[in-house]
C-alpha cells in the first residue's frame, strides 16, 4: 500500500483487468473504464485477470515520477 501526498493518480484501462485496493475497499476495472485516486488516498494495484493488463496512468502534477519510474525499472525503488 502506498500514498501520493501531493498528486492525484488516474488509471484508464486499455486491456486486461486491473484491481485496485483503495482505503480498504476493492475495485476492479475493465477496458474502457477509468478511476481517479485523489491525493492522500491509500492504495495499491494488482492484476485482477488471467492476462496482463495495460493501463494509461497519469499523475497530476507530474513532480518526480520520471525519476521514480527509472529507479523502479532499475530495481532501486
């Protein structure tokens, strides 16, 4: 579980099925559906289907996400 104190995060599902755990509740999204997490929302996500999911994720404001994403790819975050 994690939180973004200065950003909102939105998910638009392009393929597969995305599961979100949000403030203790469970949400499942399918292609064409979207969801916006407001700042300070405790959350995590997972694959809720049998195939990989594809999502367009947007952070507003963007802030440090380019650095964090590169650290995650390199296995440092």
